[in-house]
C-alpha cells in the first residue's frame, strides 16, 4: 500500500528491523504502482536520490533509468562514486552526462549569486530533459522528496519542486518512495539497502555545489582550488574522527589575491577559507573549534598541495549574522 501522508502514530525508523519492514512494504507498493513500465530518476549522489535509486533497483531493476548530470560543480570523486556504486556494484541502468563545459561556459563572467543559481538550476533541467527525450516509454519520474519537504511546502517555506520543474510537455506520474520519512530514517533505510555509509551519512551539500563556494565569476582554476582544498579538508576530518560529528565543513576560495612568498619568490595568490559548523535546524549555527594541531596541519597541506593558494583563513562566524554559504 502506498501512503501519501505520514501516519501520526508511525514509529520512527531507528533500527534495521524497522527499516527492513519499511523497505519490504515500499517494494510491494512500487511494483504495484509501476508494473512493467519505466521510471526515470535524476540521481545526484545525495542521500535522498541515492536511497530512492537503491529502493527502485530492488523493486523494478532495469526498468529504472538513472541520469547523473555532472554540472562540473561536484566535489572531488563524486561522479566516480556514483558510477562505481550504482553502475558497477548495483548494476543500475545509469546514464552519465558530463555537462561540465556547458555549465561553466554559461556561468563564465556571471558574478551575481542569484543569477548563478538560476543558470545552474535552469541548465540542469535542460540537460535532464534532453536525456529524457532520448528515451522511449518512460511513464514515471522518481523523486527523493522527504517528509520535511512536504511539511515545508505546505507551510509555504519552500516551493516543493514538483517534477523538478520539467517542461510542460513532459508529463510523468511521480514515484516518491521516501516521502513519509524524516532524514534520519532515510539514512537507516539507505544503509539497509546496501549503500556505503559514506554516501548515506554524508554532510549536506547545496544543489549549486561548489559554484557557491567560488564567489563571484567562476573560473576553472579557482574552482579547481575549491575542489582540491575541499578534498583535503574532508580527508583530514575523516582521519581525525570529525566526519559524521561535525555537521558541515567546506572551503571557499574568494576572488581576491594577496602577496606571499614561496621558495624565495614572491607570489600573488588566493586565500582559502575554511568553514566548519554545527547546527540542528540550520537557522542557528555555531562554529566547530578545531585543535591547534589540526589547524596547523590543514594550513600546511593546503598551501603545499593546492595551486593558486598562498594563505589559509578560518571563518569563526556563527549564523546569525553570517549564513552558512557565502552566496
Ligand atoms: P545558508 O547559507 O542559507 O545555508 O545558511 C543553510 C544550509 O542550506 C544549504 N544550502 C543550499 N542547499 N541549495 C541547496 O540544496 C541551495 O541553493 C543552498 N544554499 C544553501 C547550505 O549548504 C546549508 O547546509
């Protein structure tokens, strides 16, 4: 039986047994809804879409077509992980589109944050719709809608991105197998579906990706500095037991340069800003204070390994007054 609303008395899914029962129920409901038809899913590699993909692979196998659009603003190793987990391990029917050049060309010279967001969102829908048009016989569109999305859209806080904003002539019936779950429940279900812990318990990552961490006009070299420094930060947090403990952490490379010195020569390069925060509701955010040893180590690794960076700064500002992201 498929459910539209979370029953008031539903037990919070916190154990493998409860997750297994939910999965079994959903698989029956998905098979009943989909029959022998095809389902399309935009698979970002985030928690919600990954869990939906894993659930549908179990329920309808290769009737599911996943499309992973790489907009060039993903973190280091992300597209590779999506391909490894879903295509190689789970044998999903996965279409991988590397649209990096398309996105970065459209974004070239664009400095306004809201315009950047609109370009990224709009281009994403266009690429996804193009892929969808190439396919025959798709009747369903799967989405990783979760219960807070529905509550927020009912409260008028967030527009519920119904059907992902696809063009009017593309009509699909929606399939939303985790829509009555809270985020923590989605993670437990994802683990039981066999997804790697690193995928299921990952920190939040904004849709516009590294684009909002490369403030102002995005250039390929500065974007690469954001990606490389972010990868170092994530690796060091993992090594130091902070992964899964700190709510969100990332680097930002702003568009200004300062003087420095390396190997006896003057440099004129960007700074790299490190931000690590904790929160429960994202409305109020506190800063994670790092140890002196970790700070020193991060500074030395980033300076020596990331081209174009000659200074590392730490953002110790809570929210309010500062938002989490820089744009
Ligand atoms: P702010 O910057 O508003 O961020 O304090 C709060 C949380 O939301 C994430 N965030 C986004 N997520 N699309 C997303 O999917 C966006 O455009 C976006 N902007 C911010 C941010 O990473 C933080 O977790």
